């Protein structure tokens, strides 16, 4: 995966918002998905304030995400993170599969 640590704070926040969208894609956040999102937040050195925001999104659901806000140079990383979170529990439900397809279309 590209160096996502080098992303600016706004892009990291968008990445984490999409990761939370992935966790909620089948309307149920399981521990493995939550752990994957938090691991990504740790991997990219997310700031403490943004980490608290991510934890709230995992509890309550993230705000609407516009995939057209994904910087073109980071689209591959965003898709990889989305897929990593969806697959974290070892299965991909039909709703999740459809979400991956839609995200892939929008960021390609």
C-alpha cells in the first residue's frame, strides 16, 4: 500500500471516514472491523482528536461520504483500506460486496 502516513490531516480524516463507512456497510460493526479501523488509525499516526472522532463514527456511524472527495493520487489506498476493513471479519456479505463494487467504480 502506498505511504498513507504521508497524507495530510484532511486526507487522513477522509480515509478514516471511508474506513468507518466500510465497517458500517452491512449495518453492523463487528469487533474485527472495529479493530481493523483502529489499527489503520494507528498505522497512519492519526491525531488524538481525529482518533476520538473515528471512535464516535464506529459507535454512531460516520457522516455521508462523497467518494469524489478522494484525492486522485490516493484512490488506490482508499480502495485498499475500504476492502481491508470489509474483509476483516473473514467474510464479505452481499451488501459489503456491493459497497466494494461501488467504491471501486467511483474511485477508478
